[in-house]
């Protein structure tokens, strides 16, 4: 949201924040649209459903459990920018990309 941060999209459909250990994973608490960070599961076979996102070809990050898309919001949390879940649209605020690091 205006600044570059190092996030990783994994082959297990997780969004990981990888700047320190233990790693944190993006998740959605039940009944909310807010993205939160929780410690990642060590066992990749047990990724919680609220942490699964699919990066679609058009750039949408679809949260599997809610079937909503991650959207950048400028005034989302007490006046601060934050990513939220919203119904999927063609909005540029729902387009995400990841680059491979060399």
C-alpha cells in the first residue's frame, strides 16, 4: 500500500511475510474482511482454510474460504490503509503481482 514489502506467495496457496523467523502467514478471521498475520503452520499439509489464497491469472488474490478478493483500501482501519476482502471486481485495487527474487 504505497511501500514495498517482501511477501511471498507459496505453492501451498499461502501469503507469507518472510523478513524474519518464525514466518507469518496472511489469514482472515471468521466473520471479518480484515487481513491478519498469524504464525505459519510448519506442516504444509495442514494449511488452515482461512490462510488459503489463489493467485488468479488476471492478478486477483482469491480467498478460498470466502470466495472474495483481496483489495487495497486507503482508509480501511482507523483511517489507515489496509488490505481487505471485497467481492471480486475488475478494480485495479484488486490486482496483485509477485516477482521472483534472484
